[in-house]
């Protein structure tokens, strides 16, 4: 079993795990959609920018709901982790007109 695993690992080139980002973006001015697309492509800086934009709001919501700053911080951290792990399952937003 181990030898087969080693053979499989050798077949995959190191570049197989490198992602060619769909488009390089200026992180501070990029749209949410561009950041999500880049984060899904493996761009950790894009994911970090998404977190920078939304972490404070999430933390405030958790603090209001839980009324415990330490627990709110833990819950926020867990939410960020789950967001990272669930990037591939995010559905792409459709461009549709309401009511159509």
C-alpha cells in the first residue's frame, strides 16, 4: 500500500498543485466576486482580503448574540475556518434581474 502511495505521489508534478489564478487583481479595490474567484483558485491573499473586509462585522454580530467577547472571538475564528474550507462549495452569483 505504501509503495503505491509513493508511486502516485511521484506521478503528480509539484506544479499540479499550483493554481493559475483566473485573473490577478488589486486586492484592495477588487469586487467580492473577483476575490472569491481568486480565493477559490488558491490565492490566499484574496481570501485574507475577504476576511479583512468582513471579520469585524461578523465579530460584532457574534458579540451581540453571545454576549461573551471571548466566545464571540472563538466563534468568529471557527466561521472563518469554515468559510475557507467551504470555498469550493460556494455557488456563483447569477446576474439576474429581480422579478424576471
